[in-house]
């Protein structure tokens, strides 16, 4: 008789960012380096815990390979391109902390967005 599968637990979070770390999105592992830098960046501005907590995950491919690194912010449905370390700092400050997307870096908005 097998043991029951334990239900996983995830702490509460306000936003979930998904970063493509696939080899077609960026060269030389730039997306992985960017992803790895987020722990310290989030701690510095309070996004690692509490009401503004942001969960982060790697994905292997979004099939949106131009202009990488590519990142999606959920539940906002905001898709960013050219997410360099400098642009990530802007996204963190303006969008993840301030609530306003960095419009010039947005290439797509998900379902429900009205312009």
C-alpha cells in the first residue's frame, strides 16, 4: 500500500514572475544570471516576504524568442522583453513595488487587458 501524496504548500504572494532561461532566449546564460540575482534584489526592497511578496520561477521556453531575456508578470498579464539587469531594476521599482508597468519594455498584455 502506497502512502498518500502530501499536498504541497506555497506561501502567499502578490505577483508571480516567470523568466525564460532557455538557450534561445539569451546567450551565455544571461537569463539564469538575472534569475539568480533576484533573491538579493527582492530582499533589498521587501519583495521577499509580506504583502508585496513576489514568487519567481524559471521556464524553459515561452516561444517568444526575440528580444530576450523575456519575463511575464502574473496575475497582471504583463510581458517584458530586453530584461537586462538595469531594466529589471526599473521593473522592480516601478511595477513590482509601485504597481505601474514599465510601458516601453512591455511587448504583450494578457487576457482582459483593454487599451
